[in-house]
C-alpha cells in the first residue's frame, strides 16, 4: 500500500513539474501559494522529498547504496531520509494539533 502511495506521489510530482514548466497559470498559482505560506510550503517540500528519497532508496538498489557523512559517520541516504520523514510526520501532527483552535470549556 505504501509503495502505491509513493508511486502515485511520484506521478503527481512529475505532472506538477510538467505543468509548472508548460503552463503559466499553474506556475503563477503555485508561486502565489508558496508566497502566501512559505514556511508550510518549504516544510511540505522537504517532507515529501524525504519520503520519496526513502522509498526510492529502498526499492532501487543503486540509490540505496549512497552514503552521506553525518557527524563523522557514513550513513545510508535512504535510512536518514526515512528518519527525517518520520520526524517530519511527528512535527506536522504537533503543528496541526497546536495550531487548531480549541473550544472554550
């Protein structure tokens, strides 16, 4: 199920990139949304990038062997992206929970 979601998300990104470069209306609306909420836009971009990096690093062996240096230790990129994706999910839930107005008691 997760693989299907990641494949659909990859397809959405490909279509979005195609529309960004070919349609001026889509480009202007996309840039307006990013200008309206820059922090949320950057967070979602990074979160989706980490999730897709984790997915493609697990299912495509050459991408899974990429190692990056973190604090003097070489770690696999897919594992770091998976941890960052989970941390992003926790941050998103906490942000939405704290942002939601509560009814007075």
